[in-house]
């Protein structure tokens, strides 16, 4: 080989080596960002937690069951009477602790003819785990929760339907790949693929750069979770005869509607198994709540006035501990738990109930 050819080969090797280092570095950065966001513990904020005693007559029986690595998850069977016609399994969203935020949903279904089994996912509230690990862990935990409900002798053998919001919406859909026996699913504010949650949430911070991160996130999830990362919500829809209701709001800035409802509508709009409820102005976290219920706004207004009475800079780092305690004390003393736990849109939840009833009869 002549001298020029040798130089070209050396240059090519150098360029490829630099490119490989850049790719490896970017992959490591993407994984770090993913783990920083999802490999965490998440606990409910105690001053705002819903309580069983806030719901007249609601009964709760606690359970513990294992997930994939032997970590024990806390489960809760809610009921109002023994004359129930089905079991609603609830998969909660991400970032606000476990199932507690959905206790008002559980109360509604329990008082209208269903047992409700809710649980705290890995590393959430009362369940074990130092960190969640990643988005597909939610499908794994739900898979184990459904299997537990079906095998636990103290839980009645009744038709199973699923209810999920946000991360839970993805989970109740994707889990159909492993539980085609489920009769119906209500998927609220969810998404199709596990990496969609990272992509949708990261667009506001990273902009278009997020799309260069997604392929590395998909590869990481596959290496960590295998089949659970590969199966999508639509794979689940296609593997079952379950009735499916999709609920989403166009102004959802947490999980964009294009990641879930709009994508599903394009494929399933003519499929009689599917029902679509598309809102325009309900956002993400308040999608179940009555738009005419003003208690949250009233409470927030009172909280803002309280902030103005503070004689210190509550945003300053040196005052963080003091403010955290005083904020919790204010909420504990001023929150009306009856009104806080009574904000559901009863017309919407009645549609949920009718949907389940039609699916199991």
C-alpha cells in the first residue's frame, strides 16, 4: 500500500473512532437522563393525600404480592358491598406516588357495583424498590397484579376490566398482550410505546433534540426489559377482543394527544370495539374532574394569599426546610378533605360505568 493509501486508512480509522466515541458518549448521556427521570422512588405528598375515611362507607382490604424481581407490591381491594358484578384494576400515573390520587375513582366504581383493585407500582408509596427502573416496569407490575387478582382465593372470580391514566393508560393497553381475557379497558391520557413518555415529556426542555435521543432510549429499554419494552398499546389492542375507551384532551402538555388518542383514532375509528372521548381543554391531571368544580382554584387562591404573608423569601435555598414544613402545616390545617375528594365529573364517570357494564354483559 502506498503512503497516500496508508494515510487515508489512518484518517478513516480516526474519524470512525471519533464518531464511535461521540455515539457512545451520547448514548451514555441519554441513559443518564432517562435514569434520572425514571429510576426513582416516588411518594405521594402526604398533606394532599386522599383517605379512605373521606369516602363514606368505602371499605379497603390490604394485600401484598410479588412482582418480577421478588419486590413486594402493596395492593388494595376497595368495595362497598358484596353484591358486585366485576373487578376494576387501576394502574396509576407516574410522578405523584402510587394509587392514592385515584382513590376517588376507586370509590365511584366501588359504590356502583364493582370491586376495585388498586396497587402501588415498584418504588411507589408502600411498595418495595429503590427505583422504578423504567417505563416498562409499569406493564410488568400490572401483569403481576392481574395474575394476583385472578389467583387470590379471597378475591371473587369476576370479569376483569382495566382503568389507567397517563403512564397507567399505556400500561393497561400494553398489558393486553399478556391478558387477552380482560373484558374492557379505559385508557386516559396515555401513549402507545414505552419511549413515548420520555419523548413527549422531554420535548419542552430539549426541543427537536429529543428525537435524536429516542432511538437510544428504545435500545436501552429493550436491553433492560426485553419483550415488555417491545410490545405497544396497539399491539395489545390487536391481541384481544376487549372493548376499549380512549380519553384524552387536546391541550395535554404532559402526554401529547398525538402519542395516544390521535394515533389510535386514525387506525381504529371505524372499529366498533373502540369509543373515543376527545376533549379540548381538560389538560392532563384534571381530565376526570368536573370543570365547574371550583374548590381547587379556591384553595390555590387562599394558598397564594398565605404566601404573601410570609416574612421571608420562601424560594431561597436557606429557607427551603422551613418553607416545606410551614407549607405542609398550612395545607393540613386548611384543606377541606370532603371537598377535595369530591371533584369528579359525575357525568363522565357515569359514561365509564356504562361502558364497563356493556362490556361484561
